[in-house]
C-alpha cells in the first residue's frame, strides 16, 4: 500500500564534455565520485562540482585504439589498492592510479574479454573471454580455475529421480492431463538485437555467480550458476526467448531476467536450481517490442533494500516493486528521443538506501533518492478521509478503508490514466480530503473530485473488489475534473531531466506547490502554480507560475497546515522553513511554539521534532492528538500529544512500556501502519508479504469511548465496548457522577434488555480507571459524595432499577430481576416475590410471564440455591413454583413441606431457618415460641456460639437473659478471656462468678466492686484487697475527679466501696457515654487530617514532578524543598529555590513528608489503650451498640493508616536520604548539579526518622472478642 516518492534528484553535466561517449561507469569509494570509462580512457567525474577532476588516457599507453573503436567491458574501484581496475574488449586488465595517472597491465587475454565482474566483497573477479571461457581469479589476479561457459552437464545440483512412476502418471496441476502428452517445443533463438555477450551477476553474499550466455547449439540463452571455486551448480531449463538482462536479487532467493514472448515482454524469475519461479508482464503496447528495437530491454538491476527491480530500456527506466504476489510499476522515467539522452547504464547505490545513479550518452549524470510513503487523505470530517492510493503503472488503485478493508492487489476502485503515474497527492482542505491530484510521467496533473453526480459513467474509473456479481456498491467514486499541463519554461534542446518536479502539494485554495532542482546541486526551487483561465474547446488546461522561490538547500518534503495557511519545508540538512501560501511569502525557519511542537515526519526511519528522538521506527501515523508508531521490536505504540514533552516521547520510544499498558501493542514482525480510519478505532497494518490486518489499538479505543461518554453517547460507547471486549465497568467508572445523573438516558439509549443485563453481569466493585484502564493524565473520578458509603455494584443496581421501574417496569422486568440478583448480598427474596406477583398480572404480549421470569432467574442462580431462598420467604406457593421448575423429585420436598405446614407459625419459621442454616433468624423465631422451648433455644445458642445475638432478644431483667449471660461467661472463660467474661457476669448480676473472673484477670479494682455487691460473703476477699486501695475523705469529689480523668475502674471501686450506686446513674454512665462521643469525634478528626495530608502529598509530588521537568537544566537531586511547593506555585525558578533555603530547618522538618503524619502515629498506642478501657465500661453497663461503633471506627482508622504506608513512604523517598552523590545511578549532570548545590546553598539537616515508615504494633490487644 506504499508508493515510491522522489525525495530529491540532481542532474549534472561536466563543463568540458569529453569527446568520446561514455560506455560504463561505477561509483568511487569517496562519496559523490563517479568513475566513467570511455573509448579514450578513464575519467574521475565529480558531478556535484560539475567538473572532471582527473583523467587517465588509455590511448596514449596503447591499450585502446585512437579511432575510438575500443570498448571498456568492466570497471571497478578498488579502494584498498588506491586504483581502478579496467578491462578492455581487447583483453587487457589494467590498474589505473588516478593520483599518479599510472597504468599497469596485470594481465591480458589474447581472445579478448567480454565481461569483468567483481564479487561483492571484492575478493574474487570473474572474466568471460572471447573463447567462451570463464576465468576465476583472486583480487591479486591469481587464477583459481578456468572453465568453458557451455557445459553439457547440469551441475552438482542435478535432480535425483526417485522412481515414482512415469511422467504420464504424475500430477500436473492446473495444466491438466494433456500436459503429460504435450511434446516439448523447440527453443527459439535470441532476438536479432541481442549482442550475444555473456552477462554475469553475483549473489548478495558473493557465494554464487550466475552467467547468462547464448548456447551455440540452440541459439538461445541459458543461465548457469557457479560457486566461488567455479564449480557448476545448476543449469536453467530451456526457456524460449530468454534475453540478456540478468540480475540476482540480493536476498539470494531468485534470479531475475527477461523473456520475449509473442506480442509481450515478461520479467521472469529463476531459482538457483534453474527452474522458473514466477513472472510478470511489462506494460508495452501490442507490437511495440517487435516494431522498434529501441524498446528492447537493455538491463535489469535489483535494489538491496526491498523487493524492487529497476528495468532499463533504451529511452527510459521503470521501477517495479512487489507486494502480496503482485508486481507494481511505481515509477517511470522517460528520457526522450535525443541521442544524447540515451541511457548508458544505471546502478543502485550500495551505501545510500534507495539511491539510483544514471548516466546518459551526453555525459549527463543523474541520481535519484527515493523513499516509501503512504498516500492517504488527511482530513477528519469528510467521508473520504480513509482513502489510500497505490500507484500501479498508468493506474491508481484507491482503497476506501472507511467502507471496507480490501487487501491488495485488489482495491475499491481504480483510476485509469493515459501515462504512467509518478505521484499522487490528496487535497489538504479537510472538507475535500478525498479529492486527488495525479502527476504523470509527462508532467501533467490530473484532478479527480468527489461530490458531483455524473450522468455518463466514466470508463476510466472502474470499481474493483466491491462491485460486480450482482452486488450493489455503496461507495462513491470520484469524477475526472480537469487535466493541467505544467510548463515551467524549459527549452526543447535542453538535456532531458525526468521527474524534474517532486513534492506535489494541493493547497486548499486549489493551487499547487511543486519543487524542482536548481542548477546548483544544493539548491531547490519552490514553484507556486495556479490554474490559467479556461480556454473553450481545449482538452487540457495550463497552470500559470505565480511565484518561484529559490531555497538554499534541498527540499525533501512539504507539509501543509490549512489552519495557519502555512507550508513547512523540510530540508535535507534538518532545517524547517515555512511558506505562507495565502500571501505568497517565504519566511524564516520555524521556531517551536511554547508548550507545543510541530511534527516533521522524516522520510527515513526517524521521527524529528527539531531533533531526532528515535531511530527504531519502521512506520508512523498521526490521528487527532495521537501519534502511532511501529518499532523494530515489533510493537505498535500510541502516544497522546496533548501534554507530551520531548523528553517523555524519547523515554517512551527508547524503553519498553509496561506490557499491559494501553499505549503498547504487540504486532506481527515487520508490520507497518497504512492508515488510521478517522471517527473510528481501526488501525490498518500491512504485513511484510503485503496482506492487510486491521487492529483496534487500545489507546484509540479508550480515547474514543471516553469522548462518547463525555458527550453522553452511551449507545455508541456500549456497542464499541461490547464488540472490542472492553470491560463495561468503564461506563460507570469513567465519571460516576455523570452516569448516575443520566441513568435514564443510558437505559433509553441502550434500549435492549439483553444489553442491560450484560452490563449488570459485568459489574464489579473494582475501579477500572485505576487498574485496567488508567486515564492518560492519571486523574480518576471518585464516587459522588452522597453515595460514598454505598458499594458501587449495589448503588448502580439500585439507581438503574429505580429508573427502569419508572420508565417501563413490564419491558425491563428481566433487567429488574438481574439488578436484584447482582447486588451483594443478592436480594433473591425480593426477586422471587416479584416473580410470584407476576402470576396475578393479566397476560400481555409485550410483558414477561411469571414462568419466563422464573426460567430466567434459574439461569442466573443455581436452582438449589433459589429453592432455599424461596423456602426462606415462608411462602409455600412460591416454593412449589420454584420446585416445579427444578429437577427435584416431588417425593423429596412434598413431605417436608407438608410437615412444615402443620407447625405453629413461629416454630415453622424456626424450623425453616434452621434447615437453611440461618441460625440467627432461627433464634428470633424460636424466642417467640414461649418458655417451653427455651432449653432448645439455649442449646442452639451454645452449639452455634450465638451469645451476642441471643442477648439482644431478651430484656436484661429476665431470667432468660441471666441464663444466656451465664452460658456466655462460661464460654469466654474457656477461651481464657477472664476479664470479658467477668463483664458479662457483672452485667447480668452474677457477682460471684464475676468476682472469680476479675480475680483471674488481675483486675483488683473491679474485684473489690464485685465483692462489695455480694451480701455477707467475700469479707475475707475485701480485707485482702484493701491494702491496695486509696482512701479519700470526700469520696464524692474523688469519684467526680476520677471520672473527669477517665479513671473508670478506680471510680467504680469507690462507688461500690461506699455503696453509692446512685452515682452510677447520675454521673458514671453519662460520663462513659460522653467519653465515647468525644473519642469518636477525636478519631474522625484524626482521619480527616490524615486524608487531607495524604491528598496534599499527592498534589505536591505532582507539582514536584512537573517542576523538575521544567527545570531539567537546573537539576538539584535529593532536594527536600521540592515537597514544599504550594498549590499556587507550579513554576519554580532557581532564585525561588535559593530563597526557600533560607527557612529554618525546624520548619522544614515540621512540614516535610514524615512530619505531617508523625503525630498521628505517636497517638496510636495511647488511643488503643484508652479505647480498650472505655469499651469494657460500655459493655459492663449494656451499651453494646456504642461499644461496637467505637471499636469499628478505630479499626477503620488503623486499617487506613496501614494501607497508606506504601503510598506515603514510597521506595524512592526511603532511598533519597541514602543515595550518595556518586554511584551507579548518577550521571554527569547530576554530579555537577550536586556539587554546585553544595557550594551555593547551605546544607539542610533532615531528620532521617522522617524518611523511614513507622511500624504499627500489631501485638497490641485492644479489641473485645464479644463485640466482633
């Protein structure tokens, strides 16, 4: 899908033309040197300086006749010997030193020489003599072997017959059975214009050489392959009409030659074993080859860079390339009919890729630099923006990728022109980006436009793969608008310079820009062409020259911006100039705009933004704000150019991205980008063989989805995500607030029950904008504040369920059921009840029946689980309805249901809950069955350890409450939780056991309290513990002071000692509740401050990163002040930084990273201890709910701090204080900046403890087991 575009061209003729015509030439070792051999001798020609610098005469030495009848059959520059090897037809092999002009004859062949060919490594030289022999010699001209060209044997690679039957019984493929009986036709001799001289070509690695020579027996040419020792390897099969052109593809797989057939010419390929392997036909008119001998093929050469062939005919050159097993004619160069324009030879440069050297009879030297490019529309809003044009001779193959991906060599439609096409360009106006201008070999520009309906079908525009066979093509085809002739005022007698115009650009005002080469090699001319007034009756129109601007440098590409009305000119030396086409003014070089940079897309494998940022790029494309590139590591990377810096782009291209990053995608080896379809996510890639592959790059997909979601286009986003397997959670996670505010819009746009159900089933609690699809700028959208306490899945299900019930509950019945089932925990009882309610609704064709709803519910939930949930509704009709749809045997569930129906209601529900292992609910129902079932109740509590739940079902004054507390205390004693067991005993009034439990736990103050409550007993215990008691004269004041100081246990001791239990109600309990509220407020303030510092730290780090990028020239490693940037100072200068270092070290330590959080961690141990004591008092007096709330809040705060440690004390922060100035990670810039910082700034002493994360004491036991 690529075209060969002319990068630059130069043509020179020496000021003093030598008298004799050139015969052969080769490239010198020095750049820009051409060595030309003529009948008079050897010429050292510097075309760029338009002079012949050195010349060695061979006629003066007697090696060439003075009548110019001699001939040079070979020429090769040997840089190691500082000489040029020349072979003459007379048989002399000469070494010519151009510096000393000495000529040495190193050998002579009496029969003469017809060919001299050096191997690519210049280690061997092959000579073909006049006696039809081959001589292989070393670089020192020592003979290795001499063989006859014509051998009767096939060679060492002779085929082996395996005896698999006769030819008549073998398979002959598409030729059919008649091929077995076909007689072999005689091989016709060579053409009359064939010079009958041998042709030699080496394989790229120099291991084999192919020789084409005319067989004396048949008069036809045969190709033989020899190795480096001149041992015959293979002989080609008899090929009728095989011609003299011969070239070995550098890859080594095929040998190219030409074959003359009746009324056509073919380029044929042979394998190393001599068998034919493919062909293609040259575009000659019928009879043209036979009529004019000048149309015959003179030579054929292969480029080493691609599957590219250059074919030289007498009056021109054709450049062919292959893709997907089809050969395309990419460029045609016509040199005219003048004798001096006749071609002598052409060569591909072995060093500079895609450079072609041409020499003409009139000593005109030309070179052309080519590069590959993809010609496609550049707009964004037009429907023809994804058109890609491919040149194929006199046709332009256009593929509209926005409609269909048509693999080459097929196309959507083709444009037939009268001459071979050399360049195609699209209109730069975004509104007409599908219009094309075609430059052909006759310097005519043909314009094709869209939009006007043609009443008469143009036969030159034919549909390709999309039409025919009864199918109607919906793609629009352009029409021929005008044909312009470009005339720049060159005279007819000047030397012909094919492809004198390049870089054709169609401007938005329908004028054209072209570039031509100036007379000086290093200068170009920019021509601005406008259409001349239309002449009635004229077949073609002319373009007038509005302005010609000389450019000091070689222009290699043009890039037009219709917004700024500017054309960027890229020069070969890397400079960028601009031309204001609206005003026809030529301006100074570009300067990069602040915050942005224009892309100059280079023609080789580089991307240049006023400097080279990458050299591993194989192809690239721009789309909106994205840059897509394919690399040598077989990846396709996508970069967002909105806020991208040059350093970030360099880093992204030089190192491998995260494997699961949306910016990187693995592609097939050798893939190249063809185009990106606008308003879509398709990226069309071409494989090395030529076939196409369409991928949807994750970055483009997510960017397009985000745009759709921002515009509330939920339907388009959903369809794209469903087709490309993007997780549907992104619909909500992209912007939760907007989604929740537009739930009804979402439902109405989707308008499909199945699609809504699919969305429900993919919902997860995970935030996919942080995990799978992080936003490019790192920002995330949090859940709305009014729904912070709700889980994501439950919130979305509830909001959508309410919206669907409001819109049309009958239509979205199944989706409403899905919303109930998807919640956590699932609301299966509600879903089942809604299914049960459908039984009483009259049937409606548009509504869902109860049977269909139940069948769908069984699809979502396991039938056994659904049966259990239906049983848990205590609705036996619903249970039977579910059971009938299941695979259960009625003998299994009917007896059980009959037994349940005979029971009392509460006991029935208890039995069902116990069967479903819902023991907590079973306790509730069993507690209502009366005291006769209390023993069963207590056994269930003991079996399932449901003491806390059981205590809530009875009042604290009842005997049942006391029995449950007694059992609970015994259970806690078994767990060795003596203090908590004592609290349970004391709360239930079981003071004796409470006393023993307090004694076991070592709580002597509580033990004294319990002893005082015992009547008559415990005097001995009181006396034993009284030694540790405090005595106060005014005990009431002492109790109040103890309560004020939160010394709860000592206050209790005094209250019980003086038997003032009334203080418990008046002062103690209110003080405990007030302490619980104060502690909750304290924990909430600590949590708020912690989150504020944490968010502020993130902002500071982002500002620090941005500031360090903007101050990359003023590097200050390990600078703590960068963490102190305020929210308003995002840009910090060097002077600002110096002034900040004047602050005191104490301020820095207080505000630095660790100091902001140190006081929170220091308060943790004391907070946990205080909360533990407070929890015991709350439980002792029955404030279980308050105790549970306090314990949960403190646990959440501790968990938040523990999970935030890696985010606050990152690894780089922990190492920042330990990194020395010198080390393996240091650079020259960082070392210099560090030493300069030491000289300029006063050292800042940092507390190393602030850079080390704190450790939480997980062994601290503060929670009460009975509250969990």
